[in-house]
């Protein structure tokens, strides 16, 4: 027992100094005025029209990004889990390779690609095709988010699928289910935990990002992350920034709560 | 019990460089209880999976009721499988597990409910409808797997060591239940086990396998009393397997002593393997024996004593209700009928035999 406590020491230190204390500071700043008195004003600031718009847009884009990631990732994870070891490790490598590069660089790369006179448009005009002008629009932001966060959706789903008992699938086939029925009744419900953690791992960073919207939105598209960033850096208003962060945190936690509840309702009910 | 329901023709299966089945031929008759028996890794599960459709043979055909079903997917085959590791659907409760096949076949709710109740009663788990598979013991899960398969009333039931996780008492009960099921429902059973006692108790036909080759096919009595080679003799029950020389018809030289036997047609002065079951070795007074020996080990086994007797440089395994203490000099007698003569392995097929034995 004593030894275990000793081993837990570093983690305890780490989580206190880098999670608990910062969180505590945010709560403190968020719920106080500059003179130190208690207030809810900072958090209530979310209701100004431009902040609400930013929050709404963040929710929408994060939702879209999560949805697109899910639609792309699930089939991919299926293919990966079913292909032979050598094949799948090659495909996994293709997916992991970009992740070795800094995510800022990857986003910057998209900026260069999508620019008005960027690589893609140059290529399109060379082929006498119409140009695409999505840089500095929400579309570019969603594209960047999907590109950056897709692996976080693929990996958890791939992980549950690869661990799925093959004989469970065989048993379903044996009992008369065709491949579609087997997928709907066995594979999909069995993979829900992976889908849930994939959604969490994509939705949360997508909801809170400000770098991607900065780089691909060109400062024209404001997400809630940008609003908070600006409040901290340009306005130097730590109280207001923390208050807004608190609201965002509550939104994220609430969204995850809904997702998890939906999951429980799913697996508990009849099939 | 006459027509072939399933016919495996020249089946071969290789994983990488590991040839698991090599040109296997086997047929299963309607309403037969056929057991595949053999040591771990000999290809029993692979054979079963080929019949079930989860594995395609590299060559050869699976014929079901006269039709070639080699390429037919499992859901189109009129048979159900009880998997070695249960494979229950962990996200469904017990009732949903059992109902799975019936719901796919669009049976009415009443029919399904009746079937669930019937099946749970059969496997002695009434009232478990709403439990989740994870909350059941291994033996209980195994019985649910059986219930889930039989409610579909398949023509053939494939069972892969379905009683492996049960304790002795429950295993015996389930053995009787399975035999009763077979007789009541007229289901053909293909049963996999490495428990020779279970095979002897339940089967109409036993197929003894080793390293992907069939060693012998026969009724439990034939397999036990007339093993065709040393592997079968060794695998089915305890036995004394000795090298001998067939001097002429009905006379065999065992460890330097001629013994009367009943086998003929091995020629003269032919090297053979000789099997004598331990219960067929009679211990008598030294002067009455055909050979003499000294008792070296003695264990009480419940029904009988198990002894080892050193005679003619061989440790004879003996089962007897009479007890001879260690160190006693005894005589050994074997009646001619209890001496089983077998050819020594010659072909490559039979070579596999000696490695395990
Ligand atoms: N999918 C597979 N890939 C590679 N080798 C396999 C595969 N399945 C089985 N084998 C090999 O085939 C051989 C026979 O396996 P099988 O499962 O048929 O044995 P078994 O007789 O059922 O044994 P047990 O009594 O242990 O269940 C083994 O050597 C095993 O390693
Ligand atoms: Mg097996």
C-alpha cells in the first residue's frame, strides 16, 4: 500500500500542478471582478450577440467535423481491421506519418494549398477548371479540422474492431444473419465504445480550437476559441477570458454527457 | 442411419507452411453422433470450421445432402455451431442471445418466447432471461451457447468441446441431455473433444485424428478393443504397447516369450506392435505366470488398483481389484483374445503416429 502511494506520487504532483491548480485559477478568475469581488458577469458575457454567434458557429463546425470524421473513419477502420497485418500496417503508417509532423505545420500547409494563388488553384487553372475559393471561410476550417483530427477518430474505432471476437461474428453468420445484419446487430453495437471515444477525441479539440480558425479563417471567421484567445491576449482581460472558458467547458462537458447517455440508452435497450 | 448427410471429399487446409489437414476424407450419416477425437492442435476445430463454412478448404469439397456447399456462406447452411469459446453476444442479454437466430428467421414473438423458455429449461438455467453473458460463469455461458444453437432446430449441430468448462457432475448430466436431444429431435451431431471418455460414452462413431490425419474410424467398442495402430491404442485409455514379432498365425513373440493370440494373416516373423489393455493383464502366482516380474508401483484408484510390474525389461501397466504390494514377485498371464496385434507404421501417413505416442 505504502509503495503504491509512493509510485503514485509523481502523477499526483503532475496532476495537481498542471491540472488542478490551473483549473482552480480559471474558476477563481472567471468568477471574480478585477477588484476581487464575486460576480457571474464574466460568464454572462457569453450572451452578447457576437459571442453567441461564435459559440454557435463553434458548435456547428465541431459537429460537422465530428460527423465527417465519423463517416470517413468508420469504413476505414473496418477495412484496416479486416486486412492482413502487412497490408494494415502499411495503411496505418500512411495515416500516422502526417501525425509525426507538427500540427501547426500541417495546417499551414493547407493554407498554402488553398490560397487564392495557391498550389491547388494554380493546378486547377492549368487544367482550365474553375478555381475553388474556400480559404478564409468556415469550409476551409472544417477541412483543416477534419484533416487534423481524423486519426483520433480512426484509431479508437480500429482498436475496438480489431479486438472484436471473430467467433462472435461467425456465430451471427452461423445463426443465419447475412453480412448486413451482422454489421447492424453485432459489429456496430460492439464498436460503440470506440465510436464514443472517437467522438470525444474529435469533438473537444474541434470545439475549442483557435489555431485552425486563425490560419484557415484568416481572422474573418471567429470561433469561441478565437474570442477567448483575443480576450486573453489582446484585451488582457483574464477575468473575462476565464469566465468565457468556464462556459465553454460546461458546453463541452454537457455535450459529452449527452453522447454518453445516448450510448447507455443504446446498449441497455433491446436490439 | 444409412445415407451420407455430410461428405468431406479430399479436404486439405494449410496455414502458411503448416499443413493442418491433408487430403481428409470423412462422411457423416444422418442422425449419427460422430465425434472427432484427438490431441490439441490435430485439426479438429479446423475440420469443424470447414463444415460450418467459416473456413474454406484449399482443396476438396464439402457435400451436404448431395449438394456441394464448399462455397456456401455459413448463414445459408442448415447447421448450427457451438463455438469452443462460447462466442455469446456480450451486448445482448441471454434471451436476446437465444432469440437471435429466430428473429433473423422472422418467427412470431410467441414462438420465440416459448423457445427461449424451453431452451433455458433444457440447459437448466430457467430465469436467466435478463442476465448479461458477462455475469455468467464459464459453464453457464457454455450451456447458453448450446441453447442458442438448438432453438434453431438445425439438421446438424456442430459442437466444439461444448462441455470443456463444466465440472464432472454437470458434464455427465449434459452428456445425457445431448444424447436425449439427439434422439428426440433427430439432429445429427458432429462433436469435437479431446476427452476420450466423453467420446466413448456419447458417440455412435469416433474418428481418431492426429496431426491432420485420420487414424481410425469406428464405433467406440472397435476403437477401444481393436485399435488399428499404437497411437489410437495409446490415446484411447491406458495400454501396454509392446514391440513383438509375429512368429506365425496365432503365435506372437513378446519380449522374448511366445504368447498365444487370435490374429492371423500377418505372415511369419513379421515385426508388429502389440497392445494389451491394463485390465487384461492378470496377475497370478509366479509359478503360474507366462512370465515373471516384480511389482514396482502401486496406486489406489477407487474402482481398482493401478500397478506397474517390471517383467522382461518392460514396465507392465496393470489394473486389478486384487492388490499386490510393491516388491512382490508375481506371474503375468494374458488370455489370447486380449492380445491385439497391429502392423508397425510404414507409410508416411502413419509416421505422424509415433511422434505423439
Ligand atoms: N487461423 C489460423 N492461422 C494459422 N494457424 C492456424 C489457424 N487456425 C488453426 N491453426 C493451426 O492449425 C492447427 C490445428 O488447429 P485446430 O484449431 O484445428 O486444432 P484442434 O484440434 O481444434 O486443437 P484443440 O484441441 O487445442 O482445440 C494448429 O497447429 C493451429 O496452430
Ligand atoms: Mg479446437
